[in-house]
């Protein structure tokens, strides 16, 4: 007899299990498909953004509009794929939910940028284009800049909002690829936001600085980094520029030596400036920028110019030969006294070769002044095609601290204070604690052409719970071993100020965070003493390093701070050879 097997029907509980499995598979498939689609669209955005930037810079508005449309479509599709109820509900799941929320947040940031930042950017591209901020035939188009202000403000606000939204995305619990992608997004947004803010402020500042509301005079200090000062170097040449409604002309010029010395400081000096840098800060135009506070330096220089040359100085700008080299790359070479200066040789010619070519210091100062006049003259009458390169040179110089601006007009100075161009280190409240390295020549010559520098910064908590910021500064003299014989006496100083020829002597001042206190200092691992004061609420420790060719010394200064942040920002001086900075883990 054959047995008959009947299929057993599933019970209610089993049906629930099966239904749950089917639902789980469907749920997972839904999330997987939509997640893959969102990821694909988000991954395409950086490439589209590069296309947009290239199109805007080149003035190809049609391509810019297409790239912006592609970004907008991709961002909205990614947002739609991650915004349905299933996705939102799944964000409550352990582990997986954090990743889903991060993807949706990224799509939201992209959509906000596409909707709020791109339209005003592209619609006003012809006015926002960097070439609008350039000099054409001795004048700047102030009307175009003013017309761009509203659009630039909209772009800056939209980028700031997007950055805030991106900062709010919780990436700590996301998978590594997503965490890495979001880690790249934030710095890029920060950079874009800073650029947009700078452009917006520039659109407001430039018309004022260039005489949009009446004629302005600007005193330009061309600094010589071979003889270091806090903001770059001694003022080897001074140029007075007059601007009226955007039209610019060279009004006067002088070498630093022509202003000569003053019997007393032309303006009162505060106690910290006198203690650290001396009365000479207010008596010699070469020394006004011993202090790192450019508002002080500028007012002293303006007063000296007015007393010796007459007239009124509305604003003061400091630049250096490295910036001049950046500008020559855009405007082409200039020839001065039979010497051709190009982007590749300007720094070496001005800060080294000229001392052998012109042994008389008076001739050196005159050559420096003539070069400044030639570069500025060519800049004012540069071809329109050079505008983009000029803007890039100025932006690069600003980032490196090679341009500093002070205005006697309160409204302008308030705007400048929101930038890095005012030459005043950012307040600690602006983005965490900041420190400052100041280097001033003590050789009395031009040996800083050979100076090298490295800075290491770390923040840690000592065993007793004290928060400590440690700044280590290593300075070197890279001059030839036979510098005493092979270099001109004007470069080595010839021992005139008590420094052996070939040696380089530098006053090294380390400014700590606002409100901090100096804890300890060592020089080559040996406890050292030095000048220690408080300057504008910052503790300062200053020592003198004197180095023979090939020699280095290492100064380490520790500051007690109220809290222990992840790292401290260090403002570095604009030297001939850039000082390098490394952030190190705490090692108290």
C-alpha cells in the first residue's frame, strides 16, 4: 500500500515569518537600489563642479550653464532617492541608520548648493569673473564690481549654509568609504566658503579703496625679505598711488633711506612695542614693521611720509619681491637699468644678485625703487588678458601673508579686519587658539635671504591636567660656508653690528594664544631666558639666535592654556623661503 504524503500547510506564525523575510528582502533591495543610485549621482558631482569652475574661469557661459544644470539634476535626483518614508524610517536602525542619514544629509547639502548658490553665480558670471577685478589701461571697472555685490553675497550665504549643514552630518558611525568622502567634502566647502566671502568683501572694499567715493592715496611699502621684519622685511622702496573712481596713477616714490631718521617716535608707542622692539620702531621707516601689528606699522609709515613728503595718506599696503615675481608671471618681464626681471629670477636678482651688481647702498635702494615703479607701471597698463593672472597672483600673495592693508577710514578697516589682509592675527574666537611666529633681522644686513625655518605645533594635557600648547621653531643659516669672503659686506654686514661676517642673527618671537601664559622655554634642549611680555593679550617669548653658515638652532616654547583643543593655528612670517609647519600629536 503506497503512502500518500500531503504538503503541510503553513501555520499563522510561519506565514508571519515568511512575510517578514519577504518584506526584509524587499526593504533591503529598495534601500540597495535607491542607495546605489544616490551614491552614483553624488559621486558625479565633484567632476561636474570642476567643469563648472573651469567654464567660469574661461568665460564659457554656455558650458557653465550646462554644468550647473547637470549638478542641479543630479543633486535633486539623489535627494529624491534618499527622501522617501522607507529611507527615513530605516535611519533609526542600528549601524545602517547612521550611514543612511549621512547619505541623505550629503544629498541635502548638494541640493542646497545647486538651488541657492549656483543660480546667482552663473547668472552673474560675467561680472563675478575674476577678470572684472583686474586693472585695464590704468583703471578698474568699479561699476561692474558694485553690480556683482548682491550676487556674491547670495553665493557666500548659500555656501555658508551648506557648510553648516555638512558640519552637522554625523560621520563618526559611518563606514570608512563614506566617512572618507564626507571628510573630503568639508575642507572643500570650507575653501569655497572662504573664497566666496573674500570675493564678497573685495566687491565692497575695492570700490572704496580705489576712490569710488572720492580720491584716495595709498602708500605702498615694498619690503625686502632679505632683511626680515615681522610683516616681511625692511621697506626698501615706497610708492604713492592715487586713485579716483577706479582710475589709478603713480603719484610719487622714494627709497626707504630718503625718509631718513626721526629724532623721536612720530607716534606714541605702547609698552609692549617699546619693550620688544624699541624706540626705533617709530623713528625709522625701515623699522615700523618690527611689530607684527600692521595697523601700528601702517600708521607709523603714513605719519612719516606725511611729515617728510606732505599730503595725506588714506591707506597703506605692504608687499614683497615674492609677490612682485607672482605679478611678473601675469604681466610679463620688466627691464630696469639694463637688468631684465622675470617671474623666475626677480627674487634672486632683488634679494641677492643686486648687491654685487650695485655695491653702493644708495644705488641699491634706487634700483629697488625703480623696480617697484616699473612693475606697478606695467601692472596699471597690463593687457586685459593678464587680468586673471593678476588676480591669481594677488590671491596667492594674500594667502601667504605677502599683502597687508590698513585704511584710515573706519568702515574699510572694519571690513579688512574680517580678512587676513589686515595683517593682524585672527582672534582665538575665530577658529580655535592661534599662535604667531615673528622673525626680525638682528644682523643689520641682508643675510635672511639664506634663512630656513621649520615650525612644529602640538597641544596636549600634562600629567597634572594642565593644557599646554607647544611651539617648536628651528631656524637655520643656509649661506655658503665661505660667506664671510664670498658675499658682499652689504649682505653680511661686515661685522658693523657685532655679528661676525657670514653669521645670521635673528630675533625670534613666539606669540602664544590669547590669555595664555608662558610655561617654559628651551634653546637646543637647554632652559633659556628671554624677553617675556604680554602684547595685545598674547604672551610673547623672544630670544636672539646667531647662526654660522650651516648651523641650526631649535627654540621650544610652552604656553599654559585654559583648554586643550585638537590643534593650534600658527601664523607664519612671509620669508623668502617659506617656513614649513607640522602639526604633531601632544607630547608633554
